[in-house]
């Protein structure tokens, strides 16, 4: 790589010729405030908060879009720079509600942090403030345009990362907003509820719909038996919301905290992830051996299911009919578990903790009532659980580890890797290989499907059977695979798709801010959890075996069909 | 939400609704940067840019509807709602403002029971506000189509509007 020499705040450094001034500053350990810039999205140079002084330039430059060149001299914190940045932020705040104390992003907001860092004490400008109605007609996300600073990150995340293109800048001047086409609500736009826009939004302009009040109410109702399931990806990210470093594995503390909050039983979605593997794995074998629709595509990511229902309805036959682990779990809690414990299902409140905003929408799909009740009553994101733990005043880091309750808290390493891209595929391969060959695998680590490459392909031998598989994460990557299928150019038998970058660990309901580095740490933590499990194959899960033996019958059997499988339908939207 | 394709303002979808649009789209097929001219011609053909027309342009030109909507709302020349046979432009410039343009606008809105930017259900009137029409001597002033009406008071609004209904 060709390098250039520059001087930045008196420090001489070498940086790649293609770097921006911002990247150069960061590599020298200098923090330049940014708002519209996001390390994983195309820079736009819109907000000007990243201004710096470049010797010889006529005015201050926006460092996030300004290229370096040989001999350049940069100053990032002169009086003029600091004053200009303050002006920019004060202008933003002049048209902002400034109700931090009662804001969902209080203490976790980039605008607030920058205002604090820049030492803003007084806002010198006064003017009309915008006022728009909330967009809150969907189960997953709330948009409050009054808090929008027009940085455009959500537009870029939805277009570049997800390929869905829900938002654009609308109108101009003072009336500019960031909105879906025709100013429709997200439920009318082609939105998948994946929450990636919320994940990149620096303020509270796009947030998860907060369902904590309903859960607190259930917890304090003595007549209710409140059970909770926690998704695999939550345990490797929740710590971040409570002051711990990225990649901390907090499974035991999380279980303890949930008990302190008052949940009657603390169960694990990993259990139903194992169950999903048995149903979905057998479905794959069935499709392979009986000329079924191939490639079969996984269906556990509800943002992904929305995507294909909205944009590729002609390919719905490819989706596995297996429900997601959340919904399998929900269906069992109010049937199997209710029967076993003799608790009336109408008194059970079933809560799930998910890394995902789309899960909130999945839970209220009309077909998700196999138990005769809404199978999952409330879905909280990792962020919401973090807030509940803080509200309860628990000292999370000091909590002693506790274990999940049996039987729906028993799981294997195959269940936990569902949280990372490639994990469902790997878990399925571990089981399918042994079912097909009838022999234990020599090596159960399928490294070819791991990692953060956008689309991974691998060829796997299952006995005499050679299977070609693909794994995609983010919807933009999924789209490429779907286009291949449409064009008849996909020779895969099995595809895993996760809507979010890195899989669920990068979900739209996970702690923010997040970047590739943090996602990698969460992924590593997930595989550590797998490595440390005594059981690492779903079909070895004793609680799942017992469930089949005593109650469910066999995978793809009649009861499974009724409780654990679903159907899909095209969604006509924007 | 659904069936938007079947709704249109010009009397049901007999399959011919898009005929004009499709001609325009064919004309610009493969032309780079054709979005703006396509929107202009579509607006000429339909009087405004109905939602189903925007959606069809999005589909045929392979441009996200959100982006087209962004472009169409950026330029004042594009209209996303049907426009009335009579366009009322009420000046809200400084001179008119100090002479009571707000009250005049309110009187018009009350009389027609629509807000500025909207069109009456019978498509008789559209109310728009403009920054200045260069007739400050007559403030407060409005234009209806090509006629200028000056020295307005809320009281004479009904009389003027009567002439156009
Ligand atoms: S979005 Fe940020 S700056 Fe705005 S009110 Fe909320 S916490 Fe404060
Ligand atoms: S939730 Fe996902 S699909 Fe919907 S607007 Fe946000 S990024 Fe786009
Ligand atoms: S909604 Fe959030 S991400 Fe989108 S432009 Fe506004 S502040 Fe930026
Ligand atoms: S961060 Fe550079 S212009 Fe916004």
C-alpha cells in the first residue's frame, strides 16, 4: 500500500494514501467528533461536526471526506475548530427537543455525548423547532423525527447494508425529513423491522418499541406465572449495556438477574434452537430424498422472513417450514410445559429476550397462536433488558452466576451458535451428518461456514451425499443469493440467511454503538460458549430427546406439524 | 396498503391507466439520468404524480420508490396530490405578512375546508402558499390561476372564490 507522510497535531505519521484525514487522526489516537460518519457506511460529509484545520486550505474541512496527501499538516483542536464544531452542534440542538432526561437514549446518545464533550453550556441560537407525529404503528420500532438530526445514516444502512431502501431525504430546507416513500409508516413501507436503522441512529430518532412496562406489570401480578427465554446472542452482548466490555459472556449473571427481576422460570431459547435443528434438519433430509424444493433456506430470522415475503414472494417455497426457535419455544410453553406442571396456560405469561426488533413483530403474527393463545406474549430486546436491570438497581457485574431452569433451559453448543452467522448451518450439519450416516462425526467444527465474510459457500459430505451450502448475513447479501436462485444459477441444497450483520449477535436490538470489531468479539464469545459445552450436537440434548419420547413423537410428526411448523404469505407493501 | 394498483383518481383501472406512462417509460428506456424527465412527462400526462404511477416508475426504472419520492418532494414543480382546476396561491411574503396574510389564508382555508397544500374533494380548488409574487404594493395578495387579487381582507374572500366555483 502506498503511504504518505502527514503531520497531525504536531505528530508525524504515515498513513495509506487512500485514507481520509479522519482515519489518519484515528490511527494517531486522536478523537475527532463525528455524527453523520459511520465506519461501515459510505461517508457523506453532511453534518460538518468533524471539521479540522488543514494548512493551506481556505476553510475548515470535513475530515471524514477529506483525503490526505503528502506533507499535509492538520490541526484537530484549534480555537477556530472548536468554535466551529460548537456552532454546528448548537445549531442542531436549537432544532432538537433536548429532553434528554426522559429520553430512551439518555446516557447512550451520540448527540448528547458530543454536546457534553464539546462543553456546550448555552445554545446561542433560537428558532422554530420541527414537530412531526410519531411513527409508532408497528410492533417493532418507533420513529421520532423531532429527534432526527438528518445525518442520513439510517438511509445508508437500510440501502447499503440491507438493500431495502426504505428511507430517503424528503422535502427540503427547514422541512427536510428522513422518511419512507409517501411519508408512510414503516408498516406500509417495505420495511423488514430488522432494526439496523435503529442500530446506526446516533440519537433517539429510531428506537425499539419499549415493551418493558407490560413486562413489569406481568411480573408484579401474583396470579401470573411468568416464564422467560433468552436468545443465544443476548448472553454475549448484554454485558455491554451494563458497563462490561464487548465479548463478555454473561450467561450466568443474566439468569441470576432475570430471577431477581421476578421471573418464575428462566429458560433458554438454545433449547428450542436444538429442537429447530431436529425439525429443520429432518426437513432437509426429507427434501433431499424426496425431490423437495431446493435449496431449502432457513427461516429463523424474522427480518429475513419479512424480506422474502415482501420482496421475493415467488421464492417462499424455499423457506423451511420450521418455526423460529422463539416461536417453537412459545408454542411449547403454553402446551407441553403447562401440561407437565399443571399450570393453566391462560395464567402463563411468556416473555422472550431477543437481540432483535423483528422478533417483536414475529410474536404478533396471527398464525403464531398454536397453543390457542398468543404463544409469545412479550418480546424484549437486549437493550430493554439492560434498562430493566438498571431500573431494578442490580449490580450486574457482582451477581453470582446461576443456572437455567430445567427442562426448557437445557441445551447444547449447537443451540448457542445460532447466535452467529453460519451457526444454524453448522448446527444443522452436525445433526444431519450423523442422522444420514448413522455414525458419529470425527470433527464437528465446520470452519468453512464460520466468520464474517458476507457470503460463505462450502461443500460438505454427508456419507455418500455431497451437499453444497451457502451462508449469507445482511439482507443485501441475501438478495444476491435470491437473485441467483431466481436466475436458476444457484446449485446449493441448503442456505442459511440472517438479516443482520454477523447474525443475531449484530441484531437490531443489541447494545449500541456496535462496529465490526465488537461484532467479532461477540462471535468469538459465542464459539467459546460452544467449545465449553459438554454437549455440542442438538440431537444429543437430553431434554429434547425426552420431549420427543414422552410427548411430541418424532420430528415432522403430527404434533410437530401443528406446533412447530408454519407457513408464509406474500406481504404487499410500498 | 394492498390494491393500490387498482385505485386511481381517473375512474377505475381499466388496464389503460398506465398506457401513457408506459409510453413515456419506453421512450426513456436505457437513458441515463432520465428520472426527472420521466417524472415531468408523467406529471403532464396525469396532472400530478399519483402513488401508483410513482410505484410503477420505481419498478420499471429499478429505482427505489423512496428515492423517487425524495426527488419529487425536493423540487417544487412536482405534485404528489391531485391538483384542483383552480390554483390559489396566497402570498406569505414579508409585505403581505405584515398586512394580515395569515388571516386571509385562514379565511380561504375555512371557506374551502382544506389546509394550504391541499385540494378540495371536488377538485375545484388547490390552496398553495408562496413566498412573494412581486405585487407587494397590493398586499396582502393572492393569485387564482393567472388573476391577481390584492388588498385582501378575510371578509371579501368568499365573494372572490364564488367567481371560480
Ligand atoms: S436524542 Fe439524545 S440529545 Fe436528543 S433528547 Fe435524546 S438523549 Fe438527548
Ligand atoms: S428496520 Fe431494517 S428494513 Fe426497516 S427501515 Fe430499518 S433498516 Fe430498513
Ligand atoms: S433517523 Fe437517526 S440515523 Fe436517520 S437521519 Fe435521523 S438521526 Fe440520522
Ligand atoms: S462526520 Fe464528517 S461531516 Fe458528519
